[in-house]
């Protein structure tokens, strides 16, 4: 994660999501779960994550 953080500037919420995803690779993670973890609305988080990472999750 530190390499990701150094290579580009990401918001705190996106960094929290990426960390959470890496820590929970063994289970299915929903956008709602990530939204609860970050304190953001699921729809907003989905747009923010896609904008900052240029990646889209199947469930996002």
C-alpha cells in the first residue's frame, strides 16, 4: 500500500478502501461495506474510487 500511496496522490477514503480490500482478500467485499468503513455514501464512494484509481470493481 505504501508504494501505491507514493506513486499517486489518493484521498484518505480511497486509501482506507484499498487497505481494507487487501486485508480482506479472503472474503467478498461490497461497496456498502467499504462505504460504512469510510463513512461515505456508497454511490459517492464508487464514483470517487473509480475517478482516483481509474479502476472499477464489478460490484461498484
